[in-house]
């Protein structure tokens, strides 16, 4: 086991129970024989709304296929989420679908709900047959263990190469009623979500109808999970689910543009930003957390693509690992991003010090604070590409020997 | 200095002199103080045709800007190529243009030709002012040293993190006349050419008019340098120049579709494929050479994009470094490439053994030959994505600790 990331938060946050949500985790030996937790069951109160965003990969896993179909069938409702680590049930053909079906049936029996009320997520090795019976055989026990709160073991059960469990919480006011949000996520390689990160689950007791929940989730996802990258690789299994149990007692919100959702949006963005950043902080081999702010682009999406080009450049990421303020590589990445940029108006700042302006190095800039900044854990890069008003923030980590160690060995 | 790549050819090939081409190399201390060769001057006979392809980067270097302008002005002719390593003269603003201009003027004086007959290429650190006088002060000496042949020191003078000099040669028949080609190239990081690799120069004594030369060069470039990747990063300085001196005595060819060019096309593709593969074989930290053949794609360009998605995936590249036949990661890369692929018809073969077919693992395939293949130096991956007739071949290398070592230190 690699040591805990030096960028990890000091401890798992105090996540409150969410009214209408119960959870349990168990060591089922899906792949690991060390007794580590690897299956989580989460139960949602009747009538809960569920919204999901999933990988855009064309080689999506069987659980992703299932979730899409189930949410379409129920119109955005759900009663349970079953998650396992160790095997992604991806690229497993017809057998993979049968396995997913067996998991759903067993869960529906254990919780006395409909099959399409059960959502699935799997993470781990791709292309190996999924041993369904190792999960289905434990469902009655998991159902018996269901309890409110208890997020940390659930967050642990979904980890693969993660070195710490990830959780976040916030509260919001809807129409005078306080609603609570809690979320968990896992990383930590194959991370450049093209809808959501590998696996993230968020819960709230707010009463928000499916269509409104879906719209808010997609919108916030674009600015949070879709703005992180560890290695530019997009998982077959990316799944982000947001469940709203409606137990807080607010008057139900059905319109995504309802102004009463403003504070909920803010709180959801806070939770999802926190989780997304924790995924980056646990990026495989990460030693430094990098915030890339791009402005002056032709549009916000253009700014994001430039930010991701910088955040995915192996040369930029290794320079950061080496504490080298190598802004020439940042310029290179801007140049290859395929978005409009004016070379002769480009400026770059590192750690708040402008080191390039109008297309060339700032003569005699003070290197001392930049060098000190580069030696730290938190790196800030700002780029103005000089053509418009588009802006975006992207988060990534450095590329270190640790990434090679993990991935030249681990079969994921 | 890192040791020579284990994938290097046994020795620099015997490159013949090209009639109408003379060259010289010198240690000018542009950046290196170790006395290593770092400037090369190549003289072309009067009336030589010159074709070039350059980086598509929006942050192109001053020499790239100059070459584009010069070739436009002369209509595809040239008398000299001046190349240096150690400083790319990229992102150097107005001073960079003045430096390029000073180099051109000094060369034109030394060789008694027009300024626009001089082509420039620079490679090395980005964003540092280029010390022009370290080059211009040596031009008379370089001009005095010009001699036919002598390719190896010239190939050495353009190296940066390269561990071996790269050359290739071939002959072709045009209309009964034998023409000869010789080329040199350098890598070896920031390599996913988006027109040409960082620097490559090819020469022939054939008589081919500029327009025809340009067309053939672009066409062959698409299948050679534009099919390699080391790290997915595109240089600000990518430059590929092909000069034809017309000294072989063939009747001049002016039409790119002239059937008399067929054998020349073949020979040029052989030289450029050889050079492009040598660039990959000297990829930073490379321990394995990887050939990725994609078929069944919607089109040839789609196949190439899928091949590059596989060849750029850090997870695929680290798996290869670890000798792990991790085809799940290959499937993941196909899924994220953004091109059409049929998950349930996808097949993957490694080292000639089919290990996945129709969207799932081949049951009980023989792992022994695959494991043996993965331990070798030359890795062959074949993918059929099951939707059409498009095909492409892409070459890359593995991602190792060596890449991190080189790039967390070297400021390029």
C-alpha cells in the first residue's frame, strides 16, 4: 500500500446523516483478500429523486449502461445504490450484463423494491468477469446493517488506488427550510472525467423533483468534476449520482430555474468542488496540487480546454514535480490546445508573480518568491491568452515517479 | 547524460553525400559549455527547391515564423539552413525576431545569398533570450568548413535530450535516373508533431519543382512524423524541411501527380518512417518501442486519432513499461478517443495473440506468448474497432521513470 497522499485533508470530515438515507459497507472479497471493505449498499427513502451523469466513453461499463436505462425507466427516481470496488464489470460482454442483472435482482429482493429502483456502480479492473455471487451472497447481511450516517466506511469501501476516503458536506436554505448535503467520491487514476469522476455520490434531504435535480447536477458538474484531471484518461465507469430524499420538509421544487434553488446550487457546488479537489489531491503519485486559472479566452469552454491542455501536459506536470517554474512548457501547452490565443499578448503568472507578459519573459522578475512557491504543495498558475473574456479554473496534480510505480504494477 | 536508449540502432547509418548539399557543424556554446556541437550550417546549390511543414502550435517560435515567410517569398527555394540546439528562440517576442534576423543576415553574408534564401531552425529552452552573437560570430568559420557528406556531426549538433544521432537514406528511380535521399532528425520530448517532429531535414539530388515537392512532403508527413507520439506534447518549433538540389540529372518533375514520382514517394516515405521511428526509439526514458495498428474505424483519420489516444494514454504507456498486457486500458483509450467504435465488436491483439474479441476477453487465451512478448523491446498492439474500413499505424514508446527523471530536471 502506498502511503497516504501528502495532500490529504487531516481527517475525514464530520458528515451528518441525511434524513431518508441509510448505508452499510462490508468486506466481500470481490478482488481483495485482505478483508478490506469493498461493497457498499445505500438505501434511499421511497419517492427519492435521483439524477446521474455518466462517462461519455464509448466503452462504458455494464453498470453505467444499467443506470442510464434504469433512470430513464423510473423518470429519475431510485431506492438503492449498490457499489463495489475491485472489478469494474467493464468490457465483460453479455456476461457483464447478466452479472449486473443478478446484482440488481438480489438488491431488489433484499430491500423489497423494484429492479429499476436499484442503481449500480463498479470500479476496479477492466475486462475480467465479475464474480457476482461474491456480492449477491452478502446482500441480506448488508441490508441488515443499514444505518443512518456511517459515511466513512462507505467512502472507504469504494476506494481502489485511493489513499484516503473522500467526503464533503454543506447546508443550504430553500424557502426558509434548511436542507443538508453530504457526498463521497473516489479516484484516483484514469481521471479526466468526461461527465463525472469515476465514482461520486451525493445525497440531500431536500425535496427537488427529478428534472430540476438533473439540470442543477449537470450544470454544477461542468464546473467541478469536469474541471479536474489527473492523467487525461477517461474511465469506462465514471458515475456521479445525486439523490434527494425530500425529507427536509421544504416545499417541493420542480423548476430548475426556480430562484429558491440558488442557495442549493451554491451548496452543491461547494460539496462537489471539495470532492473533486480531493480526488485530485489523491491523484496517483500526487505530491503537489495545482490550480490553473485561464482567462482572456474566446469562450468559457475554450478556456477550459486550454486549462486541460496545460493540466494534461506531461512536460508541465513533470516540471511542477521538479519544482521548476518552467513557463515555456505552459506556453507550449497553450499553443497546442487548439483554441484561439494571441502569442504576443499572452501572459503567465506563477504563485501570483507575473513572469511572462505580452509574449515574452518579464525582464528581471523576482525569481525568489516564484522558486519558493514552486517548492510548496499548492501551485497556482494563471494564464491570460489575450483574445476574449472566456475563463475557467482547472485542477490537477503533478506527474511523479509515484504514478509510474503505481501504474506499471497495478492492473486496473 | 543519460545512457544511450536501449532501442537505438547499432550505429549511425552510412549516409551518402547528396550532390548540391554541403554541411558543417561546430560547438558554439549557445547553451552548453561542454564543447558539444550545437550549431549546423547546411548549404544548398543554387535553384534548389525547398518544401517545409511546420508546427500548428499557436505559440510557434521565431524561426518557424521566419521559415514560413521566407518560403512564401521565394516560392519554395532556398540556399541555406542554419540550425542550433540549446535555445528554441520561442516566446521571445520582438527580440526573438531580431535575433532570427541577425542570424539570417550573417548567413546571407557568409554564403553570398539573399536573406530569404536562408532557413532557420532552433531547438532547446523556450522563453529565454537567444544569444545571437554566439552563433553569428561563428558563421564565417562554419562557411569555411562546409563539405559534402559529414552528416553525423550535423545530426549530433541538433540533439537536445536525444541519446543518439538519427539518420536515414534511400534511393529512387525517376524516369530512369537514380536519385538519392538522406535525412536527419532529432527528438526526443515534446513529441506529438502536429505537422512535423521537432526538427527533421531531408535532402535529395532529384530535380522536383517546389509545388510538387511540397505536395509529396505533406502527404508523406501525414503517414510518418504525424503518426508518432512520445508524450502528446506538441513543440513550438516543429520543423521538417525537404530540399531537392536537382543535381541528379533527371528531367524536372513539376506535377505532384506525375506517375514518375511514385518511386520517389516510396523512398521518401522509407526515409521519413525510419527517422520518425528513430525519434520514438529515443523518446525520453523509452525502454520499449510500440507499434499500434488500428483498423475497422470510420475513416483513416479516425483510426489515427484512436491510435494516438492509445499511444498517449499514460495508463497504457505505464502498463507497457511494467510488461503488463493490460488490454482493459487499451479499451478505455478507445472509448475516450471521441471516434466511433462498437464496444461489442471490439477486438484487441497483443504480439499477434487475440486476447479480446467481440467486446470481451477471449476465454482461455494462451497467456504465455503474450507475457513473453510484453517482456520484449518491441511491442505490437492491434485493435479492430468494428465500425468501418479506416486504418492507421501509430508509433510510440512506454512511459517510464526515465521520463520523469529527465523532465523534472531538464529545463526545455
